[in-house]
C-alpha cells in the first residue's frame, strides 16, 4: 500500500539527520542570494543579446543607424567590431566552452538563435528597443534540422571521441540467433530543454585589470579559466561569484557566448554590464538534451535468462561542435548478459550544440534498454519485476569487475510491496475503473557513482564554531547543508554553528556540480580537513567522536585553519593539479577493477480514458539505494524532483522544430509542456539502506540524477498494459493512442 506522505522522512540505517536546509530562510523570504541579485559598483548598463532569425547561412549586411538613435544606447557589439579573442575549447577539447566557435566570430550562421550582436544601453528597455531596430540581412540556406533531413552527416562516435570503443563481448549475434525470445525494436527520444527558473545571466565589471563576473555557474573555477583564455588575460585577474544557482540540471556547466560578450562590453563602456538571456534565448544559446534514436535487439532463453544484447544508438548534434554523450557502456553493465554488442553514432546537422541535461547519457539509453526489458518479459510470459531479479548480476558482465554494492533487488522488493504489485493482472486491458483503462509498469533506475578531486578549507574557532570554504556549488541540491553536516559529524559540532561559503573562485577549488559528484567529493575533502584538525588538537588516530568533541571544547588557540584535500583512488595528483587550472577530472561508474552505481526501482500506475485517450498518472513509487544518505530530507527532495521529471519526460516534454526553417517553435514555458500540480498526484519515495565502504571516505553515492532514469520506460509499459499498444517514441501523447 502507498505510504503516508512525510516531508521530513525519518532516517534509517546509515543515514544522517534530516535537518532543514542551510539557506531555507533566505529562499522563502526572497533574500538576494543569486548571482544577478548581487550589487555592483556604480550604475550598471544593460545588455540585450540579438540572435539570428535563420538557422543556416551568413550575414550579408548590418544597419545600426536606427538602433544607435535610441536614447541611452552605449555600444553595439557585432563580429565587425569585436576585439580579438582566444580559443574556445569545449569539454571534448579539455575546456568548458559550449562550442569551439568563439563569440561573434564572423558572419556565418550555424543555427537558429545564434548570438550575433550585443546591444548595451542605460536601461533594459532601451537595449530591447534598439534590438528591434538593429537590422540584419542574410544569405539563407536550407537547414538540416533533424534525423533524416537532407544534408545531415552520420559518423561513428569514435571519429570525434578517440577514447570511445564499441563493445564486443562474445558473439551477440549468435546469442540472439539462438534465443527463444527476441525483441527487435526501435526507440526514440526528443530534443528537450532545461528551463530552470533562474534565467541565464551574466553581470560583468572591471576593476582595473581585474574582471569580476556574477554568473550562475556549476563550475566557477572552470568559468574563471575559460573566460581568461577567451579574453587572453591572466586567470588570477578573474573573480567569479555564484553563491547559489536557481536550477541548472547541466545547463549552467558550460561557458556560453554571453559571458565574453558581457565582459567585452563592460570594458568598452567602463561600467558594469548586466546581460540576462530571455526564455527563448535560453533554448538556442545554452544547449539542450540531444535527440536520440535506438535500435535494440534483446534476447532470452526459454527460462527467461538473458542471452544477447545489441544496442545501436544515434545522437543528433551540432555540425560545428560534435557534442555527444554515448552511455552504452553503462547499460551494458546492468544485467547478466551473456553477450553484448554496442555501437554509437552521431548525426550532425544545423542545430545549436547540445549539452549536459540531468542524467545526460542515462535517460535516453536506459529508456531504450528498460523498454526492451519490459517487452521481452511480456514475450517470455514472465513478470517484469521477477524478470529483472532473475537476471541480476554482481559483476559487470563485459569486464568482470565486481559491483562495490548493488541493491537493485532490494529496491524492487521494497517498491513492489509498497505499490501492491502482486495485485497486477498481467494481461493488457485487463484492469479498469469505469471509463479509465488502468495499467501498471515498472523499470530499473540507475546512476553511476562518480567522483572528482576536491579541496576544502575548514577553520575551527575556540568558541566551538567553524567555517567551511570551498568553491563548490549549490544548484538547489542542498550542498551547503550537507557540507555543514559532514563537518559537524566529524568534529562533534552542531551543524547550526558551522558557516559554509561556496560558489566563489577565491575559495579553494571544488568539483564541477555535474554527474552527481558534489556530495561525495566535497564531503570527502571536508572530512580530510576535520581529521587534520583533530590531529592538531592531539586526538589519537582512531578515537571516537566523543574524544574529538572534548578536544574541540578544550581548544586554547583562537582558531585553527587547515586545507583538506581528497583525490578518488582511481585518480592521482595530476587530477587535483588540473582542477587548479580549471580542468574537469571525473572518475567512477565502470572501472577496470570495480563497478560503482546507485540503483532504484520505479513502479507507476497510468490511467487512459477509453473515450478521449487522456493519459493520467495517479501514483508512482520509487525505491532507491544510494549508499550513505547524508540528509534524508534533501535526498527526499532530489528523488521527488527526479520522479516528477521522469513523468514529464515520458508524457510532456518535447521541443518542437520547424522542419523547414530549422527553428524551435515552442521556445517558452507556456508551450513547452512541463507538469503542473494537477499532473502529479501521489508520489511515494522509499530510501533503502545501503552501506558501501569501497567508494569514498563516507560511503556516499550521488543521487541527484538517479530518480529520473528509467521512469519513461515504466510509463510506456503501463500505457501498453492499459491499452495493449506499444509506444516507442517519447513523449507519449493522446494522438499516439487514438
């Protein structure tokens, strides 16, 4: 049966206390805590980005006369007058730029909504008015905006990612040929956009040679070094401030053209410049979840044991910067496959560059695998929950590396008991309530346990208070709160007496806030700092928390300060050194010697109106195991948000494209569908206790991206169970069921 909703879940084994969020009061009272709220010296000017109205071609003329006539206009930046800039390196090239095309690089237009000018004026209204009067003429070409468009180019992923290798584990073709049951199906996921509540913004000003940036960022040290490289200045002369981020989900990790444009404009006019991208501009200059296609062949023997798994994935990406996620090496590790074959391709066309979006590789690849698992279970006549349990594995089948911990079966059992799965009639169209056809579906959820080097400075004071400083980031996940808890638990201090400072490039470097790595990485560095403090206070190694608490109480120095540092076991000192230079070094998931993932199980009830085909989700249950849970309250929020996003991904979200002009049609949150309260009813979350002492100092796994992985497959299976119709292209809509 469903659990009673409890906003403050009780901690179970290996879980910390569900204390309230560090910044809760500031957020609910509207305190000025976000980057765009921060004060600047003097009166700021306002920038408006002008973006292209075509998707492919070149600029043939610019008429600035009418725009310059608007009162208050201070500057107009275009490719014609932009100062020289340095290289823009993408993630694939070891940098952080969204694209390797520099801002305002030239007249070529590579995608719809490409930034082509920045107008700076004394007021926001004047800058916007001038943008309407700035006239561009183009030589336009026909774009290739999606799969199958004339002019797209398909390439094996290995051509653009030298580190990629297709998987060939035994003979998957032979294994499938000898299987009693085989699913051979194609699946598709759409382009999707992040749409965080906090808009993308940059405030830039110069203090002599020193550039100060207020920008919501998932990696302030990376932004510091990337913009220094673009502007060809000393990184020590760049100061980035991003204390809190109002939603990111991957969209604020890369450095976009907006930052350099704001910095150049501020230098030109000698005043601070604020640039806020409008909602529609966020669709085109800042990345998205890439569109994907999947061909999956999956087989099992007569008893239901998996045999061969063959997965061909294609990702649609930009023509100029071939971003890709890959991800099939993760699905290949999920079950006891006897043979595996995977191939990844990119398809390049005339669209803006995709970027990370929460669970970037896992959401599309796991959807295809889990949908096929549900179809194969039905073909074999086996309950889909039992089918997964009987094909569980304790090792990565491809390389034999054991899992450090794997609680998938425990999650399946917990979710099934809470949901009442045993009452499910397996026959399609067998369950109904009046005019509503009722379907139940399930899926596995997973996310690799990823980690990064981190440092953290901890200052302990004689009065029993402490200060933590680390250039990590809180993107709404509760990192401030958890850092305070980690230090409190290590030193025996009330977390309420610990001040935490983050999101500032003046602090010791922390990891990028991506890949669900922040908690594991930051708390490991904090723990190291606390251990060093205990040693300075004379606490014997191995002594318990009472000894540490007593040593803190007996402290005689006014304060002690130490720098904690942590490097994941599979990395070395060079990884930490790279982080000091703004680099990103992440490890985990599938390694040669061990396999590290968090797991979950999701079960969903779908109702489809037999007459109108309206689709509703009255309830969903998720059970998750993520190692040490530092704070059940913030973890509950992350799981809740993930499940809601999973429903959204399956039934609502799709960025529509004008196939003739290559432009996004629903580039706003009125027409880009996301769930509202009426769409989300009962959400039950179960935290399954798990201990893993092999992954990091505190045994923490990342959970922020776990819960929205697999949800779509549970929903499409529930739709099939209700109606008897398989939908393999997301999102599922009324017209698909007519």
